[in-house]
């Protein structure tokens, strides 16, 4: 990537205090933190879609909300278009909402049930003083609602009168009303029927080109990533295990965790990669994660040395792997993805 990043996280951590109760009394003081995000470096170039993937509870939403300024990082920095924003004032953060928007998983929870669709989509235009008159704002709302595949004569309805897919279209129209540059989409299709998911993804894809959007696309669904993302970051217990272009992650991935996630996809084109469902055991608690590589307790190729701090291995300008067992020199002589038990 030659472009300067639009969005960057530098060693970002977010630790939540463990809620009071029996568990917190049993733990020593320094263990009383949920290490939801633990030292994440990411960058997203303008116009790019970065997919953030990983199992439930690995910290994807926490990282997204930290980037959005909805959560304050415990450590590290968030940069947007050359400006540090994790310590921005409330006023500045409000201004930045014109550039940075979000689409959440559950549209029914993110749309005010007592407001008509017209008011919901017009509200950001009013907040950011976009448009010279109410009539102009209303025109803009009509354009937006039609652009996302609904019709202007539905604008006086309330959210509950729409299906989940239609509600998500309204949430998309609202997010795009201010013409943002960057959108965090946190599982935008996972609450929807499978048949509707593809329609919403197609819509987001078209709108990305039309509006020149940059996306952080959070999902646990790797088949969606393959379709939608330029680059992918694979997260496990608050850390990025591997990142690379979508092609690198799908065709030449190196981390045993990436491999396990890919093998778990129920898709015919991966059937020739052998057995599925290699991920055994539960994800350890983020309150007391394993030392060294956090994946080592479930990793098929782990050894004692994996309990030591891990140095990242750089495979290409874009592919970085958080596993000392993967060597870029070996990779140069073989382009096959990671093998179990080697
Ligand atoms: N406000 C909070 N207080 C305490 N712990 C929290 C809080 N928010 C999240 N966590 C914990 O942080 C960890 C990461 O949660 P997060 O919601 O970011 O994961 P996720 O990857 O988005 O999961 P999912 O795929 O289920 O949405 C989890 O262990 C979660 O229980
Ligand atoms: Mg989440």
C-alpha cells in the first residue's frame, strides 16, 4: 500500500474491569481485568475494506468501538487521517461523526422505535447542518432511501413496520446521509435471513464504489470476507494472529489459527484441505490468557517455546504472522499453506 493510512491503531489495548462478585474476590488485583483487546496494530488505506475476523468474544466489537471513539483505549493510540483521535475532545469527536459512521448488527436495536424513518435518516443532516433548508434535507432523505432500495412513500412508517433487511437498509441510509469517509460495519448481515444477507452485501459493495467508502468490516463469517474484503486481520483473544491480503489469507495463510478457522468453513472448495473442525476446546478466559502465544493451548503444532513472547514474522509487505514457527524463508521455497503436525 503506497497510500497513507486513513485509519490506524497503534498498540491499542482495551481492558475492562471484572464485574464485582465472587470471581473478582478470588482473583488477585492485577488479574481483575478482561483483556478484550491487547496490543493491536492495524492500518486501513483510503477506499480499502479491512475484514476483522475471529470467534465470538475475541474482541472484534471492542476494537471497532475503540476506533469509533465509543470506548476509550486503556493503552495505545487511534489515528484518523493524520490526526490522533483517541484523546479528542467531545466537540471534535462530534465533528468526526461526519467522517466516521457505524452500522451495527441489529438494526431493530439501533433505530429509535418511536421515530419515523424520515426523521431517523434526516437527523444526522440536522445535527451536522447539512442542506440549506428542511425541504432540501427531505429531498436528500428521499434520494438516500431510494438508493438503498426502499421507496419514498415508506418514509412515514416506523421501524417495526419493516423487515430486518429493510431496517438494515434504513440504518445504511442513515449512516451514509452525512457522506462519511469511513464506516465500521459490525456484523451488518449476521442478524438477517440468509437470503437477505447477500442483498445487503451487494448493496454495501455498490455503495462503497459510489461513495468511495473505507470499511472496517467485522464478521465471524469467513465466506463473507472472501467476497467483500481487500485485506483481512485474524483476531484471537484480543490479539491479531495474522494479517494479509484476502488472497494471502485464503491461499497462503501461515498461522495455525487462520488455518483452523478456514477449515471450519462449510464450503465445497475447501473440502480438499482435509478434515474440518480442528478447533477443539474452549477459548481461554481473556481475564487470565495463556502466556506467550494466546492460541497455544488449542494449537495443533504448539511446543513449550510458544509460552515465551512471540515475535511477528513478516512474509510480505502485507502479510504478517504472529507465530515464531512460521518462517518467511521456508515460505519463499514453498507457497503451500500451513500443514498440521509439520
Ligand atoms: N463492557 C464490558 N465489560 C466487561 N467485559 C466486556 C465488555 N464488553 C466486552 N467485554 C468482554 O470483552 C471480550 C470481547 O468482547 P467483544 O464483544 O469485543 O467480542 P466480539 O469478538 O465482538 O464477539 P462477538 O463475535 O460475539 O460479537 C469478551 O470476553 C467480552 O465478554
Ligand atoms: Mg461483536
